[in-house]
C-alpha cells in the first residue's frame, strides 16, 4: 500500500483488495471508533486486544512506512523518466488486472445484479478519473518571475516556464501562498494576472500564517481524501489536487521536515497538517463504518462494485502516455517534473511494447503468487 501511494493515481485501497485484507482492514479501522478502543485508557487490555484490530493496523502502518522509506527514491526516479514510468505503470496494470480476476473468483455466484453493480462501479470510476486534477476553486492565474537562484537553465522545453525571462506561468493564488511560505517568493514579489495583465504585489492577493488552529476546509479535505484512499481505484492525492489543498499540504509537510532537520519548529505547517490529520482520522472511522455496513448488508454486491472500481482505475495506470515537462512551483530545486499529457496505443513494432508486456506479466505473477500463498495459509 505504501508503494502504491507513491505512484500518482494509484489507491492504497486497491492494494488492500489485491492482498485480500480489505474487509479486515475496514473492520479494524471501524473498531478504532468504538468504545472498546477507549478501554486502553482504563487499562482493560483484554477487552482492547479482543475488540480492537490494532495488530493489523499497526502492521499495515509499519509496512507503509517501511515501503515509503525503501521504495520512495527508486519509484520517484522511475516516475521521472518516460521509459521507466511506462514500465512501472505496466507493472501496476498487470497487478490490477490479475487482482480483478482473483476478486471475481471470490464471488461464488455471479447474478445479473452483480454484473450491473460491477458495471456501475467501473462507469463511476471512469467518469470520476476523467476529470483533470485541477482545483475546483476558481482563482485567477498569475505569472511570476522567479528569483535568480530558482530559475531553470536546463535543456528541456517546459510548458509552464519561459527560460528567457524566468517567468513561471499559470500559478494559482493558493500555490503562490505556498511558494511564499517555502521562501521561493516574498511579500514584495510582483505577479501578473493572466486575465487582466495587471501587476500586483504578492502580499496584496494572498496571506500566510493568519489562520486559527482549526481549519474546517482542511479537515474536510482530509476526510474526503482518506475516504478515496479506502476505495479501490480512486487516489486520495488526486482528490486533494482537485480540491485545491494539495499544494498547501505538500508545502506544509516540506516546511515541517525542513524545520526538524534544522531543529526549528514551524507552527503554521504543523497546524495545517494537524487539521488534515484530524480529518483523515475522522473520515477513516466514519467511512469504514459505511463500507462495513454495505459489506454486511450485501457482501457480494459490495465486492462487485469494488471490483468495478478497480476496472475503472485501469485508465489511471494505462502505461502508454505522452508527457510534457513542467516546473513544479513547490519543487523548484528538483528541476523539471514529468507530467502526463495524453494516451496513445503502441504498435507491436514498438520496443517499449514488448518490454512493458514483460512487466505486466510480472505484475500478474506477483498477485497470483500472493493469492496462492494466502490460500495455502488458510488451509493450514
């Protein structure tokens, strides 16, 4: 699940369903929101051990952290190359296809209503993932000249940057605020509104550090993002980008980590992440109850809809894409970032076709191997 969360557009819920722990995961998260979880505070350890699925949650959290530490650098490097990114997505495509087959096997009797549920889930996910990951908040876009130390001088042609003038194009106000918080810009930085072509001071259009400890919007974003992460086929980070909170969250995380390395404390960054974390905790507990209710009410229909979500998510991990290079306003020191721009269908004469096919087969084999191991473990 940790490796999947690194890859843009891939849901941790998909990996949980692949590994066959999805239902147990939902039940364990649900148990955290019960009175049984509070029994640990009055030292009723027997009740806590029997009623709360802390062992599974601890194992999953440790596995996610371990995976992020071990695989983050290699996966990040693969995502930065069009060729290796194709192979990585081919691997995930094979894993999801085989997991769809495995999950279909787990439903004993496929009735017409179950196929309708599967088709509905697939259609819903295809419709949802068809949106571009742009914020729903309608802000004006601005062009801003970067300070000399952050300008790019490489050879790639960047879609959102003019190398001759050092101007970064099409930046929304929320991202400008995050760039200010990260120190890329200051209060007197001049920005130009794309629609009116009027010059403005950055401090005149955005503010930073002027909010209370509780932010209902970030709380809501956290709750919605974790709900998506628990659903196969929908990425939580994708939803954060649509909601317009992704730049703020990433900037806050970077500021907090940077503060730890220099033994300083960034209270504003902590407040942002605290609000998001509270939303994630609340959303996970509430949404797990919803999914658990559906599983108990009509298990086979719920699973068929979840399989439909996985089928719809195949579009997200389609490996054959065209790319453009852009500067990420919040990762200027990292240089150009590879951004998906469209899809294409390769021919059998394309060398990448056969190499990616090998990675798809490997992905298929990984899931079937996990499935066979889990089935053998159950028989013992």
